[in-house]
């Protein structure tokens, strides 16, 4: 009886119980973070280098004007000699062409490759070894002379530009001259490391040929510049 009364009471409680409304679960708050889009690397690099290029150009122009002012007395002196215009225009290119062909073409390129080919030959003849020994004496002397004459010729070329009232340090001819002389200085230091690393001999030969190519381009640019004066 007790068990039945409990069942009835529970049934009445279930019938009278009100349904409980289920509250929706609150979703966690989402915080939005605004991420600024980064500029492409190329844009950032150009924006960084642009001021550097501008400063370099300003410095180059100011340096060129300083060189011009320092060479004006010499330019006025040579102008007072009333030299033929052909000498002023083609004196520098003619002298540099002789240096390029004689000291560069023969002394640096021809003798340098003669030394390398004889050294790398499997069984060089006695005559080839004798020629290599002579070439080993002449090659560094003529290559060094080429550097000295080119450096002196560069000063003469700038002086010629000042005499003719042309802008200096701004042409491609000047740029190739700086590149060639810088690489020649590096080329002269490479033999110091031949004994430490034999592969540097190959680098020396390849770099020397490349330098000759640069100076051939330099010569063609110089001829174009001289014919437009």
C-alpha cells in the first residue's frame, strides 16, 4: 500500500510540474583583432633604398663638382695652348686603346692563358715550358703597367671632359672605368692565394677575361662619347 501511494504521489507531482524553459547557452565573446596588411617586400625594399639612391646621386654630383673645380686651373692652362680639337677629343681614347691592346690583350690575356694552358697540359714540350717561364716574368709586369696607365689615363680623360665643358662622373664610360679598375686591383691580389687554393688560378683566369670584356665595352662607350662632342 505504501509503495502504491508513493507512486500516485509521484505521478501527481509529474503532472503538476511546470516545464522548465531552457535558457540558450551564451557563446563566448569573440574579440576581433584588426591586422594591418603589410606592404610587399619589394615595395618596402624600394622605399628603403630610394633615399639611399638619392643620397648617393647627390653625393656623386657634389663630388663631381669638387673634382671639376680642382681641375679647372689645369684645364684652363691646356686650353690656353690652343691644342687641335682632334687631340683633345681623341688623344685619350687613342692612348688607352694602345694600352688595352698591348698590355691588356697581349700582356694580360694572351700571356696569362699561355701560362695556364701550359701548366694544365699533360705533357708540355720543353719549348712550351721555356715560353711559359718567359710569360710568367712578363705577365705580372704588363698587367701591373696596364693598371697604372689606365689609372693615369682616367685622370686625363676627366681633364679632357672638363676642358670641353662636359659633365663628368655621370656617363656609363665613367662607370665601366671604375668597375674595371676595381676588378683589376682585386685581380692583382689573387696570385697571393695560389698556393693555398689551386682553384683560385681558375678564378684568376676567368676574372681576367671578364675584365678584358668590361674594358672592351668601356672602349666602345668612350668612342661613342668622343664622337658626340
